[in-house]
């Protein structure tokens, strides 16, 4: 079950449509992980963007989201995709509930002189008989992920917990290329486990203009999974390390840790390198 939801997050590649102007500007903030809609068995995702205006004056915020098929995807009822925030106030905008499953990334644009905090909330609902009528679904998992600016290099702490052939917890990253040109990526891993320290990579990836990819740690570096042995008793193995993502054009890196058998989502620390 845990692996299923990790793959829901980490097996998406997004191609985005052309815009009438540059897709990214200095000062833009990006929500790299945004999912909503049905995933089967009565389960569905919902997402929300929280915007907090810390300026002493009102600020207009424009939100543009882009879908897998390359077309703009307006998940909110905002009219022309914009909202005016009063000074020192915040709002949270939610997607609709059940429906066609979609995933996308969003660009949040504001007045460069105004201070705006952005975060994304991803929520998972499952069928329940323990909630008051007429509700039929209950929130079972939730994670909030800070919005990110762009950078040409990122440091990402990643981890893996493994018992025999079962992955109990693993990290996954998504990378958005909001620029007008393709991004050549190089991924390198400094990995620390019970058998010692190992360097993996570099792994080279290309992200087309205005696109997003998502990968889990095992997809990028399959050798981090311990090889099957013959232990007398089940033993927990794994490790942790630092993933370095380097790109020739600025990109946005974000991600989640996903644990099982109880689904627990944890926002990963992603550190842009100046």
C-alpha cells in the first residue's frame, strides 16, 4: 500500500504548453507537487495552496497551474486566476474533491516588492463509515510542503528504510523546469549505510521546457537497495544521504518521504545552493 502511494507521487512526467510570455520570472514561487481527484477504491486526493501576505499593503497574486497534457489547468474558482490579498492576511484555496485524477505544478506570481509566503497541502481521503452523515470519506493523510523559488543547484537529504524485499520508507523528488529551454540535470548521491559510505552517480536527466518529472530514490539509484541475504531474523536496513541536483538552468526541486504500512507523508527538506 505504501509503495502504491509512493508511485502515485513519483511516476509522473508533465509536459507543459507554451505561454505568451516567459513562464518564469525572478521572484516567482512554485508549487512543485499538486494532485487531486480519484485514485480508485473510493480514495481521492485534494490539494490546497496557502498564501500569506506579509506586506503592509494589499497584493494581487496570480496563480497559473499546468497539467500533464500541456494545457493550463485552473483548479480553483478564481476568475482570471488572480486574487487580491489584504495586508497581513492569508487564504487557503482548495481544489475540488472526487473527480478525474490530475497532477500539475503551479506558478505563483506577485508584486516583487511584496513579501508572500506560499505552501501546498496535499490531502488523501478514504471511504469511511465513521464520519457523520452525509459525509462518506475521511481525511487519512496530509502533508504541507513549502513553496520554492528557482536555483541551479539543490541539496536534498534522502533516506530509505528496508526490511527484506519490502520498502517501509523512501524518499521521492520532483523537479520542475519552468524555463523556456530544456534543463540538463546531473544527480549525484553521497550515501551512508551500515556497510559504509558510497558515492553514486552522476545520473543525467533532461527535462523539457516547462515540464516536470518525479522519481523516487530507488528509481534513480537502484543500487541503494540492499541485496537479498539469508538473515536468521528479519532485520531493518537502509541508509541516508545527500542528493545533489545540478542544472544548467534554474529549476525547482521538492519532494516527499512516504512511509508504510501506515501511510505517513513527510515533507522533505530541499536546500537551494546560492
